């Protein structure tokens, strides 16, 4: 069974966005992530922020990027649920650590946090129901 048939076979809340909507939202978020995360890493290279400030950014990139292989490759709902919670928590961590250095970077994460909050509730529901 391919990934979309598998995903469509899962029990999901009635408010679950269509896969195309999910893809569209990520297409909007990835430029924000690229610009803000890239900016922070450049500032660390330029020694304008401590390297430790980049830690939650790096963690977020890793856990965000491994979600799709876990969810749709391994088809492991529990591990995907743990992963999405880590993505969500790392966004909050990002916003806290960068606030005193670059408030605009923290504020720019708000759409990302909102979307991942929705995705986290969705993933937890799917995991629980399946």
C-alpha cells in the first residue's frame, strides 16, 4: 500500500486538512524557517550570538526533517507523535532563546508554532485512534 492510501485508511478527526493543504502550508512556512534559521546561524558564525543559541534551531531542523520518514516511511505513529511534540517544544525553545537577541526572529516563528500546534494535536489524535 502506498503512503497516501495508508494515510487515508487511518482514523482521523473530521477537521483533518487535505494532504494538499498540508503541503501548501509547509511551502509557505519553509521560506520563513530558511530565512530566520539561516540568519541565526550566520549571526553565530559572525559571533553576534553565542553558538548555544543555535542549539534549538539545529534540533528543530533535525526533528522536523525526520517526521515525514518516520510517519510515512516507517509508518510509526507513536514515534511520529513523539517527534512532532519535539518539533513543537523546540519552536517554543527557539522563541525563548532568540528573544533577547533578535525579537523579529522569535515573532516570525508564530505561524510555524501555530501550524505545528495544530499538527501536534492532529498527530496525537491519529496516534490515539489508531
